């Protein structure tokens, strides 16, 4: 599902579509930013509350067989490469889609590592 996507942008499109679908089916109002300059991918509303959502997809597994989610963003241009760690203060929810279709809604206040997380037992309660 994800691994066969030719590039990370296409993989991200799959994650965005999945998130929009999940939030819509669960009676959220979904708002899309006009540009991609924000630190979030969606804004969702339910019960008169707004929450910013960052979306991640993964097909990578750890040595223990659990999915590993890269949280940092790596990019580059002619002037050099940049690495931007995940900042949980910018978003409220991390939506994760795994290669096998599992979905997680993780409150970002529980994320302390800005580089990556492994979806083991610790995150099991956030699987939807």
C-alpha cells in the first residue's frame, strides 16, 4: 500500500487521504490549509473544538517488528540540507497510517522524542 509509492510525496498523499477519510467518517469537520508552510497538515473540528493534525505514514519496521515512524522532516535545496525535528507544541494530534492500514491518533503532548517513535505497546491505546 505505502511501500510501492514512487516517492515520499505520493506516500504523503495516501496518508492525507486516509486521514481526511477517517476524520470525516468520525463526524469531524476537516479543514485543509491553503499552503504547505504550516507545521500541520489538517485542522479538525468536533464539539466546537479545533485541533491541528500532523500526518505521518510508515512501512519501516524496527528490529523487533514494530513500525517505526520518522517524525523529523529532512529536506534540501541548492543552499544545503535541513533537518527539522518534530515539535509537539505546534500540533495537537499525530495521525499515523502504517503499511498494513493500521491508524493511530496520538496526542502530541505524550511525544517527547522529536526524531521518531516505535509503535509498540506504549502506543497501542491510540490505535483506532
